[in-house]
């Protein structure tokens, strides 16, 4: 039994916010500085009050529509997010309620920017075990809420959004291989080192990052995990039709593609228009490429992500 992707969907809040728009808000930056270092030209920022569950719901509805199934048919809902609506209940349960589904297992996965690949791998294993038939996997983030807008080294990098896929049990090839890894000893290079205790924020509530350390680590593990899933599926990286990497930085994307020997024309890139949307970045990019016709049925697609923790993962599937 395979877990096949039968639908994709996504949602971006509001209008694009360009680099010069950020500069106009008083951030010490400019378009050239951001583009040269990251490749990012714009991103979407959620309005006050917009939540991960609200964005995830819209992405989910669009994925279900493409899949041609009703929400009531789902027996598994997994949401990857580092910016949940509440401490609890989970964002997955909130979306489940809004969809009108009752009875499906629903829970969140917290693996930051690798969250979607983690959630996809988990859903695949649930389906291949025979215990579940139809799964909704969502990545949804409002990272703008945890950014220090005085820190130009981080605040210009991120955006908000949501993406989703629907998986179904199938006797035809679907997800061919998946992998998930973590190295907790690297937790200090990308984190939000704060918490709520006794009704007060303790520690630092903003995202902090060692950019150079993240770059070096990300390029290495993204290349390694891509090789791992290709080997498990009996394919060479050059044989895949599309690479959909985590959309963090154009230099990381290009360096990873080069290490894998994947031609630039086969790499899906949305970081220039979306920024880094953490767990939402891969499904957002995937949905765009499916809907504009680049990714077609029968194509072999490799998705991968890397995030704070440090976490990383990948999945190779036939669409």
C-alpha cells in the first residue's frame, strides 16, 4: 500500500510587502541589501488577528477541493506549525472543528521549518500501516508575530502563509521514501528562547538566528537527506523531475541543488515572493507548481526542509 498525494492547496494573507515597504516602516534595510543576501523581494504578512488555523483552513479547503473528497472522509489531520493559535488545543483540532470533521485523529507537529516534511512522513506511515485511509497535512505559520522588527538580520527573512496536501491510500506508487532527522545539540543557532510562565513572558520571545551557522548546517543536511531518500527509492537525484526545497534563502537553495547535481530548471523557487514561511514554505511552493502546470501526474518530486532544533527531513513521491 502507498500513500498518494491527491490534492494540494495554499493561502497567502493580504498583499505582497516589498523590501522597500519594510524600509519605509523604519527598518534599517533596503532592497539591494536583502536581495543580494537572500533573494527575497517580497513576503506576505498577516493582519492583526489572523491566525494559523484560519490560513490553514483555507489551504485545506483548496486541497480537499482538488482531491475531490469531503472533509468528513478524513481520518487523520496533522498540522505542522511553530506559531499555533493557542498553547492548546492544537491547531489541528481547531481546523478540524472548522472543517466539520468529527472523529479523525488530529494533532500538531513542531519541527519548525522542517515541520511539513515531518508531518508528511508521519502521515505516510499512518497510511502505509493500514490504519488510516485519507490524511490532511498542513503547514501554517504567522512568523511575523515572533519577529524582532528591530533586527534587520531576521525580520526581513520571514513571511506568513499556509499550504496543505491530501494523502490517500493507494495501490499505485505515491510516496516512495521519506526521512526525518534532528540534532538537538544545535538548538542554539536558530530558536525562540522564551516561554510563558505564571502569566508572564520569561526569556526572549523573539526569533534569534546565527545566519552563517544555519547556512552551513542547512546546505550539508539538505544534500544528505535528499541523497538518502533517493537511495531508498532506488533513484539518482538527477532522475527526479522536480526539487521543492525549503524556501529560506536563494543561496541555500542554489548550493543544495548544485551539490545534488540537479539542474536549476528543475528547482521550484518561491522564496523571492514569499520569503521564509517556515513549515508552510514547501507546501506553498508545491501547490504553486502543481497549479501552474509544472508538476504533473507521474512526475517524481523531492521535497525537503530544515529548521530549528535542529531538524531536517525529506520525502520523494510520484505525483
